[in-house]
C-alpha cells in the first residue's frame, strides 16, 4: 500500500505541476481584450480558467491529503531494529570499571621528565 501511495503521490505532483503551468497569468486577460484570439482555443471562448482552476484545486487537495497519509504511515513505523551501537552505556560502564584509575598530579601543566 505504501508503494502504491508513493506512485499516486508522484503522478499527482507531476499533474499538478502541469496544470499550474498551463494556467494563464493575471496579465494575460489584458492582452486577450485587444484581439488575443481566445475563441479559437481548445476550451472555447469562455477560456480554460474554470476547468484548469478546478482541476488544480482537486489535485492540490489530493496532494496534501496523500502527504498527510504518507507522513502518518512513516511516523507509525516500528520496524526499526536496534543495532550494536544503539545502547553503549553498559559497555562504557564496564570499561570504566576495568580501566586503571588515573593518577592525579598537582601540576599537570608542567611536563614531568
């Protein structure tokens, strides 16, 4: 299921990028009023703003929903095994017990020859 969600997530993100890039900017309406020829487009004379904006909104909702689901799945995974180096407190205590006690000199700064 996790791999299927990742594939769907990838496809939705690619489609979302495509639909965002297909949309016209806010300044495109001024050019269309001076004879931009919008009646000959694929989506008709009304333009593609309604179709593209609704599709983008649906894809955005799906994108964020799947993001939350994938994040929830990742946070609840408990299949992480403990390795050899995860808990070294017992080994450190054993080394401290077996290590000889350090002799303390009053003048550690001065080299002793």
